[in-house]
């Protein structure tokens, strides 16, 4: 079955430093979504990427979808303490009958003030 | 707009006991998902409903887990009998349908002793 891998598993940064998490799928995706989960909370939708090579920005967050639609990345510029949490990518397999998302294990972002 | 409602928030049971979780999705959302999230990991899809029909239950341990969505609105997920490895947060999510974003409930944290 489809597998979605994320690296790194944990990332410690000083406040103000940049942060990047990478996501790779074992199969071609129709689209990929990113979610953020605060400690003790539930996943909250951030963005969806659909097109090959697509780049989207949300303030300090930049999301990219690879040309082959098998990988993606999330980059945060100048992290703030409010960015603490776990970032998950979740992909939908291209051509799959069902449209349930397969989540990666997430990258836990820890920020030291 | 009301979000996805789940209950109970917490549940502690002994192994071999049974337990049930309830979910009420956002009004009008045709698609409902149950995910299992083990501590430190990403959500894993258990079952997906489209209205009151099952779209994907390929990862549902059917010997002990069951789920239903009568009338295409709220849903229940049952475990009988529970095992130690079932300790996790059970997340319900809904979406309007198609390949749109998921709205998650706060989850039910299950501890099996």
C-alpha cells in the first residue's frame, strides 16, 4: 500500500531560525495536504497542493509540490513560538478509488526561545 | 459553524472490554472518516464513509473493530474486545466530499489497561 515518509522526525530550532520538513510518497499523488497539530490538539488543515511543481505561500510558510508529484516540503521562515507543533503531510494516491488521506508520521517542531 | 463533535473525550478500560466512540460531523458533510493516532505517530485511516456507505475499510481490524453511519449523519466506532495495542486517540473527521480538506474533531483518547 501507499507509504508517506517524513523527515526529520524531530527538529529543534532557536526562535528566529528557519525550519523545513520533507515528505516523500512511495506512489504518485493526486494531491497533497499539510496539517498542523498543536500539543494536545487535533490536526488542523494548512493547505492543499494539486499541480506538479506548485508553490504556495502563507505568510512565513512556503509549501512546494514536486514535479513528479511524489514529494513535498514545508518551509517556515523565522520561526516563532506559535509555530510549535507537529506538521503532517497527507497524500491521496493518484488513481485510487477511495480518497482517504495517508498521513506521514509528522515532524515535531520544538522551538527554544 | 459548529465543528466535528466527538465523545467521550477520554476513556479508560481494561483489556477484553468493549468500548464505543461517537462522532457527529459538520452539517452537510457527506464524507466521514475514523482515524487512529498512536502517540508520536501520524493518523492512520481506519474507515471512510460516503453518506451511509463504506468507501474504504481496508485497514480496519474487522475481527474486533466495527463502525456504522446510520442515516448518513453521525457515526459510531466500536472495539470489542479491546487489546493493549488499541491505546490511542481516535479521531473523527469530515469533509464536504471529493478531495477536499478534512475537519477533525478533538478525538477520544483511549487507554487500555
